[in-house]
């Protein structure tokens, strides 16, 4: 069966510090991978998605970047965090072909102080 | 930006009642729709999906209705239980694109 791992679960970082959130998927190959951000009481905003290694599409301009160094690994990064980067970050994957549901990780609660 | 929205941000029901959560979408090209349930501090969990060639689909205690004419989607939960308390999101998808989510409806079930 497929599983998705996302870590850390919580993170408190000072303004200006770097960020690296990691997500890995097991049990499937060539998944589509996604990073979403959820502000408190809000819906999920799509940040990045990837259809393959090294292929990243950015949905909104921001202080973040994403990379996919391996087929089942998706990393969300920032060189210098802003207060507005605080939120709940969710990684998700879908099968490559067809319309299918997205499977989510358990999320990372990031607080920038 | 978000192309999917929900009519009500909150819904309060009594245990045992039926709940109906509504969602309007704007992209007429969307052909796949999903309802997710998100409990506090966790990632969204799949509840039920429906494709645009259907107008109704039933699961265990849940039914999704799709009205393509008015671009409306609803989730019906039968005999709502306290464990159903969560935030519910609808999401739409057009083939080859990422899922787009609405803002969510918070369902509160009191016993």
C-alpha cells in the first residue's frame, strides 16, 4: 500500500532563518506531488506541484521554493522565512494518469517568530 | 486562485440529524470532484468522489450530489455523529491539473 511521510510535524523558526520541509511517498512510482499551505481557518492554497524529477510548477509567487531530487521525494524550502510564511503545510500525491484523489500527509505546523 | 467555494463557513447540527454541506464551483471544465474531511491538526482525508458523468454517488452514510447545470456540489451525511465534527472541503479537478480546494465548512455536531 502507498504511504506518504511528511516531517517535521511542528516547527518554530525565527524570521530570516532557512526552511526545509521534506515529503516522501512509498509504494508508488512516478507520482504527481504537491505542496499546499493552509492558513488558520482557511482552505488549502496550492503552492507547487511536480509531475516528475526536477519538474516544478509554481502556482503563486512567494518566498518559497520546491525541489524534487528523487521520484518520490518533494522538498519545500526557503532561504529566509517571513512572518507571513507561518501556516500549516501539507504534502500530497496523486497517481500520474487520470483524475484521482489526492492523498495527504499529516502536515507540518510552521510558526515563524 | 480558488475557484471552488462553499456557501456556509459553519454548520451546527444535533447528533442523529442529517447534514448537508454545499459547494459551488466556477470552472465548467472541471470533471472530477472530491469531498475531504479534515480534523484539527491533521491532513485532509478522502470521503467520496464523483465524476462529471454522474449526478449522484453514495457511500457509507454519505451521498454526493452534482448539479452541473448550476455548478453545485453537495455532501449529505446521514445520522450525523459527534465523530463527524470536522472541516469539510470540496475540491475540483480538471484533467491534467491539480486539485483546487474551497475554503471549507466547519461541521459541529452536538449530542
